[in-house]
C-alpha cells in the first residue's frame, strides 16, 4: 500500500465520503421509522438516530482530515499551512475518538436495552418462570459483556495514545 501523504489524503477523503453517504441513507431510513410509526417504536429508534448522527459527523471529519493531509504533499505549501493542518488534524483526531465513544455507548445501550426488553417479555409470557428462550438470551448477555469490555479497553488505549 502506498503510504505517501497524498495516498493517505485520498483514502481519508474516500472513507469520509462513503461514511457520509451511508449515514445519510441510514438517517433517512431512521426518520421514516420515526415519523410513520407509533411512540413506542420512536423511543426504540433514538439510539439508532444518535449512532447515525455520530457517523455523519465522523464522515465530515474524515473528509476534513483528508483535506488537511493534502497540505503535506503540496510542494507549494508554506510552513504556516503545515502547522495549521497539523494542529487541525490533532483536534479532528480527538473529535473522531469522541464520535467513536458516542457510537459505542449507543450501540451498547441498544444491545442491553433490547436484551432487557426481550427477557421481560419472555418472563411475562411464561408467568415469571424462565424457559428456554430466557436461557438462550444468556449467550447474548455474555457476548455483549465481552464485547463491551473489549471495546472499552480499546477506547481507553486509543485515548492514552491520543494524549501522547
């Protein structure tokens, strides 16, 4: 893979554009669900909307980061432009990390919220006694807890790296 600043710039811009397009389509489908369905489903869709907005912001930041990287490969760039692009990219990296926090938080709110809702319905239908469907969800609880711990450790390491 070509690791020049120009190639990195183009890659970042392409990732940003794809993320932006997917986020707009995703938010459009969420808004259809939000505006045309009942109140219970509207409450259910809120974490999805927040994830979509977070990804939309991430796409915009990736495009901006790609534009800043293009300065490094520009032979006519003056030193002040390079310094400005460097400090701007440092701020963008922090915002991208924050966007990742929001995405992760909303994902796990949905994951565990859905499991709680599903388990409550299963227990209600089975007169308070757990049945096979309840025990089946224990696998998803374990996977969710494992993924939450793994993602939290990853985000903590990224935060430490970002501070250095």
